């Protein structure tokens, strides 16, 4: 039997999440919950998973 490694979380239904790519010396992916101060993460764009990779 395969174990499920994804932890269950509760998500706010009124969250407003956006993604953006910041260009510069290194392109960076930014994902932010704009409804909450300081709720964001960044990753080098080269390391970010593409949508087909998440399928």
C-alpha cells in the first residue's frame, strides 16, 4: 500500500492568491496571498515546477 505524504490543511475560502515572475539577474517566481500581510514565498524560476510536471 502506498502512503499519502500530503498533509491535510485548512484553506481560507476568501484568500486571494497570485503568482508573478520577477525578472532580473535571476528570474524569480513569487506566490503570495495578498489578503494576508507577509504571506508569500519565492523560488528561482528555474527550480519552479511547471504545470505539466504537477499533473
